[in-house]
C-alpha cells in the first residue's frame, strides 16, 4: 500500500471514566459534536471539495482532489500522533482511521492480578502457618483444661479447685475462639484474594461487552439517521443533523434498528408461514417506529 | 494493525486456535469491506460513481483522496461500520464460543 498513516500505540482508555480518549484524530479540525468521546467527526475538507449546495444536488460537480496527504502531514506534525492514530487496512487500502479497538488486555490484567494475589498469599503463608500452630496449641490447651476439669466431676461446684479449673477451661476456650477467628480471617483473606482476580476479570469482561454494545447502538443510530436523511434527500444536512442529535436519542434509534434487524432475521429463520408472518409484522412495526424516531423535522 | 485482534477476542471470552482466528479475521474484514462499500455506494451520485469508476487504474493515494473529497463523512461511515460489526461480535460471543 502506498499510503500509510502513522502507526503506533492505540487510543488511550480511561479506566476511571470508562471512556475512550483521543479516539478522534485530533489533528483534523472538526466541528463541535455531541458524540462525546466516541465521536469522530468528519475531516474538514478543503472549501472547493465540500459537497455541493442543494441547488446542485441532482448532478453535483465531482470535486477535484486537492494536494493529497494534507491530513496525514497535519497528523504527522502532532506530538503524540502515534498515540492517536492507528493504521488499519480497509477496502484493501490503508486508512488512517481512529484507533477503533482498545487493547483491553483483560487476560493480561488478569494474569498480573493473579500473580500479585499469589505473591501476596505466599507472603501470608508464614503468618497463616503461625496462626494454624497457635490454633492447634489452643485446641490442645482446651482439651487439657477440659480433661482436668472433668477429673473433678464428682466434686461439688463450690470447690475452689474445681472453680479454678473451670476458670482455666473458660479462658482457654475464649483464647481458642480468638485463635479460630484469626485463622478463619486469614484463610478468608487469602481465598478472597484469589477469588477477586476472577471476579474482577468477569466485571471487566461484562464492562467491555457493554461498552461495545453501546458503541454499536450509537453507530446504528447514526447509520439509521443517515439512511433516513438520504431517503428524504437531505443527506447534505445529515452531518449537521447527526451532531445535533443527542447520544441518548442515537442510542434509542440504534436499539430500535438492532431489534428490527434481528426480528427480520428471525422471521426468515422461522419454519411456518404463520410464524414468519407474525414475526415479519413485528419487524415491520419496529421498522415504522424506527422511521418515526428518525423522522426529519 | 488488524481491527479484529486476538486480544479483543480474548477479552470477549473467545479463545480460538490460530487457524480459526485467521478464518474469523478474514470473514470479519470481508464483511466489513462489503458493508463499507455498500454505504459508500449509497452515498454517491451517478456522476460521482462514474468518476470513481474511472479511477480504477489510479493508485491508492488518489482513490483515497477522491473518496475523502467526495463521500460525506467517509471516516464516520467506516468507523460506524466497524463499531456495528464489533458490537455484533460482542453480542454473539456465546455463539462464536460454542461454534
């Protein structure tokens, strides 16, 4: 491929906000957008390459490309260009598209967390062993105190020696309880460490899936809106319209588009004609709702 | 950089052998290309389509520059299609895993 964008590390993912940073090629001047971090507005084209006005809509003059690689040159001048762009091959050619896929590294993070947990558990092993020995000693002490107390089984409870042994057994039992609690806590702490690694992995996995689904819904919303605007002949205004549309609205439209698509697919897979008809009706209704949602005012 | 990386698949809970990964990545790229081309074609006017067909012998740079100049929001279109496809993959993780 003759054209290559600066390649390098991917876009940065902010763990705190759970959002992508620097997804949009910052080198390209873009108008304000309401698409937030997921946004990636259009490249500012040279004035003479802008789409023609609506009056020329039927047969707009084909724009003559200006000097190529203007965007690439601008991108290359950015100090952290390598962090902002990735070089993806699409349509058999290289496009400097935004870094779409985060190297989430959940597996790698899990491995690191796992090693950390194992190391901490290893460090805790002597303490656990010490607590275990102490527990065993306390158990033996209780057994001995009980045996000595039971030796005076026939003696009256008012006997001072029996009271003294009872007190000893009582203290030993309390000490045993405390040791048992300490040992149980240590065990729980170590097991929790290992369990947390798996829980964190699952949480990250669920978050990743959720993020990707949200992005899909937003993209479907934009696509549906573009299609609708194209249908009514307002494609030129689509760009501006998309930026005016809120994220939530886009997600709703995307969700509807997704359900409509799924219903249509399901209708095609159903065995009986009646079921197909019902599912197709459902898909049509959804399609209508989708059209209403994307209706251009 | 491939769009469908092994890391992404692993993070989705999909663990594939090298050959399966290669097949899935190829299918992914093909589907993506088809969808992007469809969207681009829908964006073009007849005269633009004709102009594009005349560029069949042009080099990559010329074609890309032409597309950028003539297709409104081409990068958004590509990005949206990637988002949609990856979202679909995330939605069907179980299917891919059990396939």
